[in-house]
């Protein structure tokens, strides 16, 4: 790293949570039974399934195994004032990362090898910090039923009833808002908006060979052009239709949001707040969400 980062001792999730995330979470809390569904029906089975899958088909990162990745994890956790989860690397040709956490259970993050191959160390840390944002904000309560619903709808014929579809749509809307929050966590960890926007650019159109050729300034201009489409009623309608069934906002919109927040007084105030003591939460112990 080329500069000394501020350690955000005592950082609270609501200090960086996106307003849309706050609003969408408030709406979800009014839905009865979601939290009970996760804890009583899905928690034990899902937790054991993913733990077994990680142990059997992934590599657990540690001081002895891929120590540079382990260092990136510990640095991000120290900056965000968060206990380190387990970090796994899994062979997969689809660039992605995800996290899973149940209350009282060991959380973990998984990075796909194809994503690591495409990114710089700082960008990998941004991805790790994005996933840490889900843990910091305790998004797992709603991430777990969303993923179960999506999987069930694809595997069980005629399972997608009106009620399930409605719930899925509401959960997807919440998730798109939650992703903005986690991008902010990535910015707080790296403290460089260009790093976060570069990850989004590479996810949109990168590969190990193309990534070094991509122009970040041109991508930021592209994000601003996407904004201009909203100035017409038809453009706004098309954008809404495009994103309605997506789990994530489109990359250019996420880049625009992080560009704006990096210039905000809220972000600057978080970096300038008094640092009380030194965060020593660096010892590893030992909802599932895509990047």
C-alpha cells in the first residue's frame, strides 16, 4: 500500500449505510417470519452444507496458506473494526465472490480464482471489504432466504407462486440497495475510490488479458452518460425494467454512487473522526452473497 490508511475504530454500520439500504431494510422488517425462517429452517442445514463444501473443494487462506491474501483480509478487518471471518479461494471460471453468515456461526468469504487473476492486490482487498460490509451490516438475515428462494424457483417446477415471486422481488430490491452500502465498505477499507471503481469496471468488461488495457476515466464518463438517460421518462422506464430482476445494480451505477460518496462530507468525516486506541482485531478464528 502506498499510503497510511485510517483505522476506523468503533465504526458502526449505520455510519456508512446507504439511505436506500436503510429504507429497504425497514420495509423488509415489516414482513413476518423471515428471521424465523432463517434461524429455524435454513440455518443449520445451510451452514453445514457450505462449510462442508468449502473444506472439500476450496483452499482456506491463513498465515501459512496464501499469506498475502490473508494479510489483505486482516488489514480490511482492522480498518472496518470487524473480527476476521474465514477466507477461502475456490477454483471457478466465473469471476465472483460471496459471503455467508448465520447468527452465532463462523462467517466466511469465498473468492473465485478467476476474479483474483483479474485484479490487483488493492482491488482484491476492495472485494474482500465489500463482502465484509455484508457481515458488518448483518445482511445475512435477508440474504439467506433470498438465495434459497432463487435456487428453489429454478429447481422446483411451478414453485414460483405469486407470493414467492412478490417476496423475491422485494428481496432483490433490498439487495440492490444493500450492494451500495457494501461498496461504501470497500471504499472505507481501501480509502481510494478509483480502486473500487476499477473493480466495477473489470467486472463489467474485464478479463486477465483485457484488464490492464481498460481506461478508468473513460468508464467514469460512461457512468455519467448512463445518468443522463434518466432525464427522459422513457429512459427511466427502460432502466427500471432492466434492473427489476437483477441482484445487483448495474456496474456503472455503482461506480457513480461511489464517486459521489467519496466526495461527500459524510465520507470525509468518517476518515477524520478521532482514532481511539489501536484496533487489535486481527486474529483469525477457526448470508451467502455474491459480489
